[in-house]
């Protein structure tokens, strides 16, 4: 029997959550260090998986399969390809970073927070590895509870409202997807929820595909969030604690775009082509609308939240272009957004810890007092804006080049979002770091500490590694994308 790399990777964080459950409350240092230990060994396991992955293979690797409920055709099946591999590694990299960032951000119910964080990590990894629709749905729903708790318990003044809104939007979409999964099972007639077997089965009638695709698409559109299903996101980010905002932006939003690429589009290719013009239009609307809304924000976290709406619109534009460069760019942009936006939310949290406000008008002239933090902030802002030489440029360039082949006018509008992104990010940086240092509170601000440097350093390094050596990652993405596009194009 092959070594169960994927199961170990998936359930190591859950094992950490169980271990924390037996530790006493109030021992915050012990609790944090225990959580960090499990985060680090999970990251090591992810790096081992990365090193053993064969980039030349397009199909699933390290597949693990065993009967779960054989009478119903439900199996425990995990697998990884070049798309899911990098998303899993990103998830595992952010685990210790988020845990370290919580040392000052979370001061009450520390044990419960860390347990929620570790359970959430297992659910996210499971989503990216599941190859059975029921198993996927199990992990998809499992993400909901810890995220709602993180927002609702450790969030800001309007945390309950924000958590309820996130819960309501996500649940509404996922219930329809569950119904669609059951209908797909009976309509396919193969007696299995295995994703690969369902994709290889004879195509369903066009009308059936239409309704099932819409159900899947709604669930994933809420998660992306694709315009106009984005309204929960600014509230969730605005109220979530810093570690929660990092996980939400860097990981949970990728579940939606991954779901489109892995499930909705290959399972229902005829419906995908039917709705392609609408989906492309919604993606471009999200790019431009998110950028314009970010430009109007005066709250630091809400500005970054709306920038995520714009950037994820770019991701969806590339996916719906159905071109190799567009889809490869989308996957790359998922990773880049996870790195740069995680960093921006971490910087926002560090500024909040020093000034206890997120209003831009309260800042100004900070570069003189905190040059190291200002430099890191600038690198992350330029990365998010897509400056050549950074990770953000590679994904955006590939997406727009692929989209131009599919719909030149929409690609040009998508490019407008990139321009607006540079405007609102440089405006944000100018308002906070430059200008007069005319507030006493700003004169007392201190620069990064050692722990904060450890938190931000890996992200800054990745900004340049991904920007200067893109083929290190694209070589793993490319075969999997080609295989996915073959599945989507099999029926026109």
C-alpha cells in the first residue's frame, strides 16, 4: 500500500485541533506553540508532497481511494494535480503565518480560536484534494462553521451581522449544489459520485446540464465572490479579525474559482459554453466595479476587500476565456492574490494594533516612523497592482492575453481594472505612509518586531520568486490546465 501522503496532509491540522482540545485554557503560550507545531509539520508534509510530485503528468497523482458508503457509490477518494497541489501548498504555508499573526490579534478564547483555525485548514485542504462529490461537499460545508465562528466571536463591533450574512449567502448556494449533486448521481446512471468517472460518462442532455450547472455555479459564485454575489465580502472582511481576513481572502475565495474549474465546467461542458458570454460579462463587471469601489473606500480593510472582488474577477475572466494562457494565468493569479492580499491584510492588522483605527484619514507620514513596515507595505501593494517583476504581473498578463483571444473588448475592460488597481493601491499607500506627520498617535508608532518580520518575510520572498521565476510554478500548472480544458471542450 502506498504511503497516504494526502490523508496525512489533510488531517494533520485536525489532529492538532484534537490535541488542543485536551490542553487547559489560559495556557496561551502552550496553546499557540502547539498549534504552530502542527502548522509547521503540515507545511513540511506539503513540501514533501511538492518535491515528490511529477510535473510532467497531467492526471491525478498520489490517489487514495477506499469505500466509504459502497451501497450508495460514495468513496473516500483524494488526489492531487498541478492545480490543486499549489493551492494546497499555499494553504499549508499560510497556516503558521496566520497562527503567528494571531499572537497579538487574538487575546480572548485563544484555545477556541486556534481549534477553529486548524479545523478550517483541514476543511480547505480537503476541498482541494477531494475527488468524490459527496466528500467534496462534506469539506465544502465543513469550512462554513469555523469561519462563521472566527468572524462572529473574534470580529469587530458588527461581527454578528457580518457572520450571519456570510453564513446565509454560503448556505443558500451550497444547499442548491447538494440538490444538484443528487440529481447528477441519478441522471448519470453510473452509481458513483466519483468526479473522474462522472466526467468520463456520456454527456447529460443540454437542458439537464443547464439546471445543474446553474446550481453549482451559484454555490461557487458566492464563494469567489463573482459580481453581483459579492455583497457579503466587504462586511465579512471589515469585521473579521486579522487572521480571519487572511484566511478568508487568501484561501476561501479560491474555493469558488477552483470549484468552477474542477467541477462545474468539466461536469457540464455544454452548459458552460451556453453561459460563457454571461459569465465573461459578470467577470469583467466584477473587475471594474471592485476597482471603482476600492477607489472610493476610506476604510483600510474594506478597500482591500473590494480589491479582492476586482482581482477575483480577473481570475474568473481567465477561467471563462477557456484558453490555455488564460486559465494558467487564472491559477497563477489565485496563488498571487493569496500571497499579496494575505500580506496586505497582515499589514492592515499591524497598523490597527498600533493605531486602533482603520480609517485612512487617521494616518499619514508613517514612512518616517516605520521604514521597514513601509517598505514591506510598498512591495505588497505593488505586487497587488501587478508591477512587472512581481507575482501579480505574471497572472494578470497571462489572463489578459488569453481573454484577448476569446473576447478582445472584454479583455480591454479587464485591463482597465488593472489600471484602476494601481490607482487605488498607490492612493492607499500615499495616504498612510506619506504626507505630514501631524498626529501625536502617529509619532508614537513603532516599526516591525521580530515576530512580525517572520510573519511577513515569506510572503515578500514569494512576491519576487513568483515574479522572477514563474515557470517553477507554471510547469506544474500547465499539464493539469491542458487536461481540464480537454474535458470542458469535449462537448460543444
